[in-house]
């Protein structure tokens, strides 16, 4: 008798507020609750919870909305690819301010009860030796991870595409940066688009990071983009099969915001993603 291939669990699938930047946060929580998720990746943007305006009242408001909808924060992901936030900036003032903001982000994540603080490498100036940017990135990540650990948090580190950064694009780059940082409380993100653009595979990530592979962004692309499943050409079902075969036990989340139409109708975008992934996941476990 032929055995069915191993599948990931729907319990690993978490929600997020990606593409909902033009909706109030209570509506996001209502939609995610309707999808049956119990955890979310919280993208730190206005008007939901951005680093520049996240005072005690705003944090308390977000906490109440989450509680009202039976949700908890798995991962806090502050917006960080665009200036003024850049932990590897060649401008000392911008860089230090960015590090300080991420220390604050760790405090917020801990207050929200999150497991992880999501980080990216930043980027250096294009007209300087790239190793300088690598050094600044590693030192900043080391400082942020140390502060996060004091708050009981682990960090997540995701590679970026070349257009987003001149630091750490591939799995091998990420391994090199992780080793340079030297923080045992830092885990790794596999973004399917970043992986495809770098020419990497699930097997590469599993071999290089093992159990420190803790979060996967399931996004379609051509190969770039942050597209809904089916709007690109990536073999997402094969990636999930490979992850399941490797015994992956971390989180899965969607990140649809590469197409402007997603922000105009995020519920449809998320519905399409949820419907596309459902056949590839074991059903959620029902509490006894």
C-alpha cells in the first residue's frame, strides 16, 4: 500500500495583517478569527502598531483587540526595509536611532507576549565596500538580540532580495551573517520568494539551519514579488512537501503585499491564500 506523503499541520498556519494597512486593526482581528487562526504575525505599521507611535495606550488597545478575538502574537515584525529605519546604515545617527527603535520593538513584542522579534539585515551604501555594511549589520543585530533575550524573546532573521539590501541574499549568506552575529537566540526565516530569487532550495535551508529554521513566509512570485498563491509561478506545494518531509515544525504565514490590489481587497487575497494552502495541510487538532 502506498503511503500518502507527510503533510504540515494547519496548526502551524498563523495569520497576519499584511495588506490590511488601510483597515482598522479590529477588522483585521475579526477577519483572522474568522479564518480560524489563533496566532498572528503582527506587521508593525500605522495605523495598527508602528514603532514611532506605539505608546502605552496604543499597545493596550491592540492587546484588548487581540484578546477580544482569541488571538495572540507569534511574531512582531516592524516595518524596516525603508528609511529611516536601517540598522546597517553608513550614517551613524540613522543607524543608532534604528538600533534604539528595535530595542523598543523588543520591549513591545515582550509586552504583547510574542515569541519572536522579526529582523532583516538592513543595507549599506552602494559606493562603499560591502564588508563595512556586513560589519555594521552584524554588530547591530548582536545588540538587538541581546536586548531581546533579556525580555525573554528569540529573534528571527530573514534574508532580503538584492533590490532591498546589499547584505545577505542567499541561505549561505544568511548562515555567514548568523555566525558573525553569534547570538544563540536568533532563528531563521525562509521566504519562498527570497529563496527562489537566490536559487536556493528548502533542502539548503534545512541543511544550513536545522531546528533554527522557525518561520516560513509562503508567498508566490515570478520569481520575485509578494503575491497571492496562484498569481506567480513558484511551486509552493512542492516547497510545503519538502518542509513536511524535513519535519519542519515552525510557523507558516502569508505576506501578500506586492500587488497594490491586495491592499484594496485584502480579505479576498487572504481567502485565496487560505483556500490554496488548505489541501496541503493536515486539519487543525480539535481540543479534547
